């Protein structure tokens, strides 16, 4: 059995839109998988270099990080200048193809993403086909057209990951908004076991979808469908209490893009007739907003889902016998404390 992981983090340094904890999520997740679960290969893509404690040798602490004091919150972040490890669109596609390449029955594959999620209106697509969901790579400004965003469509991520053979265990941890359709093309699954909302057929649910009550933290109005773009109440995370905790939403407004599939990226792996077992932990449902914030116990900014996910594993003693249902329960406990 081979264990492989691709961890992607985008802080978007020097941009108008930027985050403070996505790359920290990437390195925390990567270290946890490598050192606590003995993953054979872990590839990390990031647009800034991680703070010192994230790269130092791990101490005996529960989170696997050095016990050195955390860096100053306003310390200048250094851009990642290595073109092979930056979290660009091409590298994300190449990393996804690498993840599934050579996978065999019994293998475990993990894809972790921290950054912005976004809704996309494909202006060259079919009329009234609904909005697509996508993640925003570090080089999102390098679109095909002058005013286009460069995105990684959730549909492409799903197609590549589900090209793994049957018997492969795929786990996705999406610490961003608008990742609802990764294992759920219709965007209707709301709970453990793939329970569907609004009477949607069970057969349309590709994998386990974590309950929105577990992984989402802020409600938005109104509840949306793929035919309606989500609405977010910015005032919720702009309160003095939220600012004191460095709270930011991992959401960006919907954009219209001409042919989002056009662009320089590798071809996806061939699609099989049968699929692997795929589980997806999403930071928010369509009616919620994913967040990052500074956690006092770590002295660092992290995404709420990544923090709750790893703390949930910690509550199990980082054991290998944990089930997804058990982990969902641990995440629920962490989310309750965060709230």
C-alpha cells in the first residue's frame, strides 16, 4: 500500500486579495501526514515560504511543530521563487496527475487545498447551465484574456481524482469556499453517507460529503443552488472581535470567464468506468462562508477546517483506526469550541 499526498496553499502575497494562513495549513497538513501517518510521498505547493516554526525540526508538541516562539504576525512573507513548487495552475494540474499516476488498489491518496474558492460563470458555455466552482491558484491573474481569471475548475479536479482505479481511497480536504461539487456534482449532498437535499437522487452522490453543520461556520443568505450565486454577509467577519482574531473569509465574488478550460495545463488521466472510494471534507456548504483565523493555542493563522481536521486526528491519538464518522464527530467538537 502506497500513501501519497498533494498539499496546496495560496496566500496570494502582494495582491489586493490575500490570506494569512493558507500556506501554514499546507505545511501543517504535510508534516502531519508524513510524520504521524508515515506517508511515502508528500508534495507541497505554496506561493510563500512558511514561517520558521513550520520548517524547524518537530518537537514533542502535539501539532508536530517546533516549540520555538511563533513569528511576529506582521513579519514579511517571502515569496516562493521555485517555479517547480509554487502553487500555480499548471503545477496544481501536474500535481493532481502525479497523485493518481500508478495508483493501485489499497493505496491512499490525499488532496489538501487551502486558499480562495470562487464561483465561475462560463460565458462561452451553455445558457442556464448553472455556475461552476473553482479554486484560485497563485497565478490567477495570468488568464488567457486580459481580464480573465486563471482558475482550476472543480470539475477538472474531480475528473482527475476519480480516474484512480477502484479500491483506491481518495481523501480531499478543501479549506476554501465553493468546493461543494468536488464529490457532489449536483451540489446537493449535505450530510454523512451522502444524504441528499431537496429529494435529489442518491445515485448522483459520488462520495461522502461532510455535514455542513460540521465544517461551515458562518451562514449566508439565502441558501443557494447551482443556478444562483451565493451571497455572503461581509459584516459578519468585519466585527471588532473578528478583526482581533485576524479573521478572513476564504471567498471571492463570482467572476465571468471566457472558456475557463482553455489554458496551458497537462491533460488529465484517462477516465475509467468504475471509480475509487472518494471522501471530501469541505470547509463550507453553499449557504456558508469558510474562514481562517488566528488560534491562540498555536499563535498562528490557520483555516478553521484544517485546524479542526488535524485537532480531530490528534484527539484520536493520530491512530490509524479512525473512521470517517469518528473524525466527523471530532471535527464537530472542535467546531463547537471555535464557535
